[in-house]
């Protein structure tokens, strides 16, 4: 298989320069390196610019309701826990509409990878303040400046119980591809915050902003140290945006604790059909 | 004769990186090729190579305007001010979008920069239009250009 096998006939509709192109390229690269295809991998996206990715990559995909890709992916994983399951979600999709699902997926330590396309704005609806927009951020929805504090998704996920946390800049395609593979190999919930500039509507978190202000975690950094990971998630700002694997711990995943999944995937057992006509008649 | 090639690139969405990587893979069949970002490149680095390829997307740069090289490439160009490399051979490449004015304006500016360095221009630059929107055609164009470059330097 080569990268052309993963192309669809659809032409991209992201803006030129969009950070989503890097995520798309990294996902293709990781799929080729790791052997992900339609038989072993499922992608579930939410609503937003990020969700268009399901139209451009030839893998099994599902685009759900706004904020709900995690519940759909949970269902996919429950039905066939042997699949590689990826959630593609925007910062608005994941942290606002889908915030509850995100917290509980982390608490359960479900064995899937959540990729947050973090552009710190609602881009598809042409530029409104999102849960990742910084305080003071001016947009169509906050013309006088955002009065709220942003959510930090890795800090939230860590406190809720996720066991693999990483942050990557979307333009660093090889680094993102490598982390996608490691996240998928991790047994438990992996969260990747991808710093993904919206070149049209977010003039603060630009490509050059990230390129100038992120730094790679030191070789001596220990990602198994939870307190150190918390400290890293507190860092944000000028020359203070750490990228790399921030936290990695070995804890039993949700699926590994389910006795029903010990023997085989649920889907392998087939669906049991029952005649419910008598039940329906009883309501007549 | 063995030739050492350096690719210095800047990239935002990743297209110029991918194009640079394709060029590197093609030329590596025959030559030793290094590739590094403009942000981490110092003018002295160029001294170690026979051939230097410069790549950048075209961008709207605040305080300058449309069609400029990406900011880290501009900073590299500024670091090279006053330097000359008359014995080095250069070529430029970049990604752009012909729906915008000044298509691949950065590549034009890179060529001007090569002139200021008194470098030897190997061939016409590579200008890739809308790489992510037409990846198959884009890759063919890159491969063709790399092939021509290979012939010119052989």
C-alpha cells in the first residue's frame, strides 16, 4: 500500500495553509507505517472543519453529531475491541459540546486515541470563541474580548484518568505520525492535543506563534511522573509550550476489565435475533 | 565527484516540508542529502555543502505583506546578510496557491536572495500549485523537477 491508496476522489475544502493538512498527512503516514487499513481501523469524527477529514482519507470512517464522536467510538470499540479506534474532534467539539464524554472516556481509560484538532476557535462557523480561546480573545462572539479562561485539555484528561497524553504541532508531520502510532499502541485512553492553526480566523495562535513558542520535552523528562506531567500541563505561553509525550502510565484499560471481551470480540458472536411480535401485540 | 546537498526549508501546513522530503528522497539515490529547517540553519552551515536548495511557502507576513517567505526563512535570510557564496550552487522551490496574488512570491524572493549571495543558479525554481488539493499532480511535478535537477548536477 502507498499513500495514493489512502486518497479518496474528494478534493479538500480546508483553507490553504490550514493546520488540518498536517494532521491528514501524519495520519496517512502513520497508517502506512503501522499497517492500518479498512479491515483493522475505524475513525470517528465530530462536527467542525476537522470532521471533513473523513471525506479525504480512505479508511473506515463515521462522522457523528456535534460533540459526540467519543460515544460513537466507544460503541465501535465495544463491538469490536480489536479495532484501532481513533476519535477526531475539534477543541469546540470535544471540550464544549462533548466535554462530558471526554471526561468519562478518560475516567474509564477506554482503549482508543482521541486526536484533538485544537485551533482554539470555531472555524467552520466562521470564527467564534471556543473553550480553547484565550482570555481577552476577540472574535465575532466576543467582540469586546473573551472574559472566560480556556480549558487545558491535557490537564483535564490527566485529572480525569487518561493514561497517555501528548501534544504536537500539526506542521511537525513525522513527530505527529510517530506519536499517533505510540498512542494507538498504548492500552488505555490516549489524548493527543494537536496545535492546529486556523489561518483564516485565529490570528493569535498562528503557525509562527507555535513554531517560536513550543519546545521539545527534555530527554531526561520522565513521562511516568504524574506530578511532573501536571506541572507540564500548567505551562503555556511565550517559549513555554511543551510538546512531546507528557504522560504515559500502564493502567488496565476499560476493555481489559470487561469479562465479556476476554474470549472474543462481541461482533464475532453475531447478533441474536428474537421474535418480539408478541411483545408488540401486547401494546396494541 | 561526490556532492553534498543541503535542503533548507520553512513550512507551515507541511506541504513545503513534504515537497522537500520528496526531493531529498529522490536525490539520495545518488547523493548525500541533508535537510533542516531554516530556523535551525546558520549561514556557516552552508559552507559544508556543494549544493543548497532553499524552500519556502508564500505567506502573508505581518508588517511586510503578501507573497513573502515564511517568517523563519526571512530570519535566516537576514542572518545571511553580508555573506557571499560564489562557489555554491543553488536552486529554489516552494508551494503556493495560484488563486492568490503573487503566486509563489516567496520563490521569487528566494531567487533574489540567491543572487545577493552571489550563488550559482542551477535551474529554474520549482513552484508547486495547491499541493494538498492536487497531491498526485503535485508529486509528479516534484519528481520531474528533482529528475531534471539530478541531470543538471550530475
